[in-house]
C-alpha cells in the first residue's frame, strides 16, 4: 500500500477527492434543468429526449465495469484523472456538437468519465486514507450530493446570467471538471 499522505499532500488529496466527487453528477442534473430548451434547439423528438434519460445508467453499466481493469493497468488515480478529463471534454463539446448525434456522443463521453471515476473513488479513499475511511467516504458522499443538487439548482439561473443561451449554461460545468483534472 502507498505511504499515507501527510501535511500539504494530505490536504491536496482531500481537495482532489472533493473536486472529483463534485463532478460525478452535474452532467446529468444540469441537462435535466435545460432539457426542454435543448430538445427544441436540436430538434429532438420526445423519444430521443427520453433516450437521454436512459443514457446515464447505460453508460454506468457499460463503462463502470471497465474501471477495475483500467485501475490495475494505469492506477486508480490516473484513471480518475482521465475520467475527469473525459467529463470536462464531454461537457465542453456537448453544447456545441451541432446536432443530436454529436450531443449524445459528447454526453456519453462525459458519462464514461463519470462511470469509471464513480467506481474508483472508494478505492482511492481506502488506499490513501485507510485510517479515515468513514470520514473520507462521508466527505466524498457529501460532495457528490452537493454537486448533484448545485447543478440542478444553479444551471438555469447561471444560464440566464450568461445571456440565456442553454449552451453556455451546460458548458459552464466543464470548468469545474477542468479544475478537478488539475
């Protein structure tokens, strides 16, 4: 097992875990807040918009099972970092993809990052904080819930502040994911 982080390294790792957890749901809940605007702007049928609601569990099932294999090969930290990069890229590309197919593909990219990161976050907590698993799991869970609710509550007002364009409101969440990559 790796050495236990101490001092500033431990604090940096806690911040990284919180930032990663904050990014595990905004791709889903921010879209829910603007789904009607997205549907109309992209000319999606009601069926395709309904398909968007089934993409998260599908991506979680398909990509989540790859996380342990990727972690064994590259390490859980590297895979979560890659997951954060996929989330950032997917969230940045998604609003500007130009059509429904591109929007769905970029959404799937972000959800792929969420799926692998979601599976590996408990692994990271157990590896780096074996003596504080409960505390760190609680912190990680709280950050996950905060990211979920904040994206749902803030996306529409933030979109209005950014000029009312749904694309800006959805792209905004890529910034949080980019910070988590760092």
